[in-house]
C-alpha cells in the first residue's frame, strides 16, 4: 500500500491531467488502508479490525461513486450526482452495520470484488487490448481469495504446519489485484468519455517483465494534458 499507491500516481500522470481528484483521493485512501491494516495487525484489537475493513469499504465506495460507468446506472439514477448520493447512503449504512455485525464485512467486500470482476470483463470484451491486465487481475484475485479462505477455515491446520502467513499474503496479493483493477477502470473511463485521445495500456518497466505494473498512456493528449 505504501509503495504501489504512490507508484500509481507516478505512472498515471496522463490520467491525472484528465481527472486529478478521483485518482489522488484513491491513493490517499490506499495509504489509510495501509496505516489501519498495520495498526490492526500490530494490536489485533476490535477497533483496529473495524478501521482496517471500513477503510477498504470506503475506498471501494468512493471508487464506485467516481468511476462507475453511467451506462450501468440503475434506472432510478439520472446523473452522477444522484449516484454519488446513493453510494454515500450505502457507505454510511454499511459503516453503521459494521458495528452491529462486524463479521459481515469480509463477505461484503468479497461480494463487491465479484461485481468488480464482472464489470471488468464486460468492458474487456469491447477492448481486447487490455486483456492482459484483466487476466492478471483475475489471477492475483483468485490466489488472494484462496489464501483468505484457507486462512479462515483451515487456520488450525496451518498452525500445525507452523505456516501462519496466508493472511499476510492476502494483503499483498489483493493489493496487486486492486492495482490492475483500478488501472482498467482508468483506461475505460478515458476510452468511453474521450476516445479521440486514443488511450493505451502500457506496462512498467516493460511489457516483457512478468510482474510489470500497468498504467494508462494517452496517445493524443488534448490541451488539458499539456
């Protein structure tokens, strides 16, 4: 969280010229997730667990609010402002529910991840050029969820093997999946709203590197990118 989030800003300078507020806000929230996650795993306190899970929930909700495609809005939502109000209501309700039934948080977050995967593959069908990022995101997400499930339901078995690191792996892997997911969202945000700019998916340090990080490059930047 403390390394990949700032790198996202550094790599996606073209997109920052287009919509600076959402991506900067996302990166700041990513840093909060890192801080709260560190606090929780250092203290293993109830407050730390809530802060850790709620920071992830807030990040997802704010990402939905800013980047969810207009064409997928429910029929009762007429514009982005109404959708932001709807998302804020859901976020506040979910936050309050966390104090009543904290165990639901993890399942809700994983359900949201399923929805993000579904949306990503809907979009990928319209632009095969980004398939690599989509499949890489799916791979990291599947492995991360596998680590989470084994850690949750087979914790005793892992302890007998003296291998108690799966939850740590989950944090690292889900962050990699999230980086690819958000980059896909950035790409399609420009691809649909400003197709004349010809956005492309690039990889750092190179496309041949197995663990290359994706970023969005605008081939024909309008004046706001200059």
